[in-house]
C-alpha cells in the first residue's frame, strides 16, 4: 500500500499531538508493505504522532522519532526528504524457515507460532538503506490464542546465522483475547518461544521464582551442571552481559574499547555494546576490570543508566537506610533513584552499598527494572511493578504506580 502523500501531509498538519496514524491492510495478507516518505516521518516526529501498520494478527507501532532520518538521508546522498521513500514491511511466515527451526532446535526452544519479520528500507535514486536500529523501543503486538499465550515464555530474535537473543516480551489479556507485545530496539525476525529451565540449588530459596523467570526469558543461565549459585558474587563483565541481554541488545559491540578486555573473551562484545550505549565508562586508564566483583552501588549506577534506555523515568528517593551516607559521591544520585523507584531494598535494615552484589540479587534487580519499564509482564510476585502507559488501543490500562516498597532480606 502506497500512501497518498498529499492526503497524509494534510492529516498530519491538522492532527493534534500524540495521536496515531493507522495504515491497515487486508487481514488475510501475510506480507504487508506500507510506503511513505521521509518527510512524513519527520512531520509525525515533530508532533509525536505514532505510525501504526496493521495486518492480520500483527500490529507494528513505530514512534517516528525512533528513526534516524538524518542518517538515512546521508547514507543515500539525498537532500529532499519528500523524495525519499520508506517501505515498512511485515512478513508473517505461514511456515517456519529452515534456519529459524534449526536455531530453535540448537537452543532447545519450542516455537509457539511461525516467526514474524519486520523490515524498514529507505530508497532513493537506485540506492537503498535499511533501518536496523531505533533510538527507542518499538512495539510489535501479535494476537495469539489462550493456549499459545500460556506457552510463551519470551520472544527471541533469530538471525540468519542462527544466533538467538532474548527480546523483552509482555503477554496480556484484554476483552477475552490474548496479545503479546514484543519490545525491541532493532528490526529482525521474531519468534515467540517456550523455554523452560530449572536449577538444582534454588528450591525453597527466596529468589527461586525470580531466577527461574530470568532463565526462562533467556537472560540468565546456570554456571554449569544446572547449578545457579545465587549467593555467588558476580563480576563486572557478567553483570554488564546480563543487562545487555535483558534489554534485548546484541552483544556485537567493539571488542577493543578497554585495554584489559581481550577481544577473544566471551563478554568482549557485550562490554563494547554497553560502552556504546553509555552503560559503562570503565575504571579509568582505559581499563574495565572485567573480572572484579561488582558492588551494589556500581550495579545500581549501571541500572540507572539502563533505565534511561528502557524509557523508565522512576523517581529519586530519600536516604532511608542508615548506611546511605557511606555511598560514594559519584553513585549517590543513582542509589537514591534506585531506592525511590522501588528497585532496591535493604538487608537487615542496611543498604550495603560497598558489598558485592550476588547473582540472585542481580536477577531480582534487573527483572524489577524490566517490570517497572513495562517491557515485560508480571510472572512472579514482585509487588511494585507497573506496566508502562501505551499509545495503542490493545493494551490494558496501566495500573497506578504504587509507593516504593522496601523488601527486607529478600532483594538487593
């Protein structure tokens, strides 16, 4: 479907801010393409208008401000935004491509429905440029059956080379129907999967349900032999890799950012990606100290930065713990924000900012962030999570933000 540019231009000019432009296609079409121009995107971004493409059981909600149109124009060598076409394509596969099935089998994943592919391509004067990343999370909503919803643990991106990674996923019911919202900073092929993990050492522990969900969502795993080791300290490299994975980002960042991060180490790409997104800056002297345990105040600082990527504002809290005065000056704002946002509780009435954070505490802290940002749904009893308000009409109304809760002896 090629949109009438003059008609769309008039609609945008006459529209109020924060509305949605919907381009529907035939519900029986498996591959839907909507064509607009870069100027439309810029005009909608100015008024914070959301662009929605609908086809069949799939809805693609794109905040135009998330698309770097300046980069598109530069890549294509174009100057007139009214002459550069942008094609937005949704492909709902009827059968699962071979590479997707092979990747799922290799990772032990069960595909719940055939995958859906999303692409955005700009074209000008015989040149093309693909939009593969966004400046903020972009939602894709898929209607599923109740049985399918019960089996979905997460969405994953499956690349043509067979690599997979977790994507924040929100499952909910509204008006008797079930929907899955996939929140991603990139474009690719998405599959809704069932993934179930268990550990030999978490039964009866306060964090059992939390780490199980983090594992089912493919964010954390065992340390070998189905052992989770929840009380073990976590290193700076391990923590960063978990946060990158939780946000749904690929671990393909530069492997030469820090002098003490060898390019051949498993975490090098994740550390590079974290540096690219401003999650980490190192310890000075071009070093990162990847194998050093990360303290609670360092972890809270990284989570504060991750929240900015996730679109969660939160709020600063008060110094409710007697040892808050021992927090390092550079970490104080982030620590107070974690307290005020309900992400952090104390242990025996203390914050313990200089104590190393454990694997179990990391699982709860990161999961709380995803909940608070509305990127994932509630599946374990975290009392102070609330979904993000959303512009589209399929999402249930968000719950009211509760007061911050301090959870003694149970959370970081």
